[in-house]
């Protein structure tokens, strides 16, 4: 099952914890807000992605299942 990383830019306060925990997929812009380099989360990074989601103090980052159409 493919999983994507989504950030609610309205909710995000720019704490930067997600980028610190998942630098492979998230970088910070000039103001400290996250930019997702790749929305698809590789299986090898799922544990790190879950930690980044859990660490967000304002719950602005989520993992979503990508439904594949036949």
C-alpha cells in the first residue's frame, strides 16, 4: 500500500520538528515552514514518517493511504 505525506500549511506553525525527524522527505523554507520533497513515503522511511507525524505539536502533518485504481 502506498502512503503519502501531507502537510496542512494553514495549521502548521513552523516548529520544524518534522524536517528534523524526516530530512529525507521534508525540508524547511526560508521562514521555517516545511516543504515536502516527495509526497510518497518509501517503506524504509515509514517509521521515521510516523515519528514526524506524532511529534507535530499542532497536528499539521498526516499520512494518507494512496488508493490505487485498477
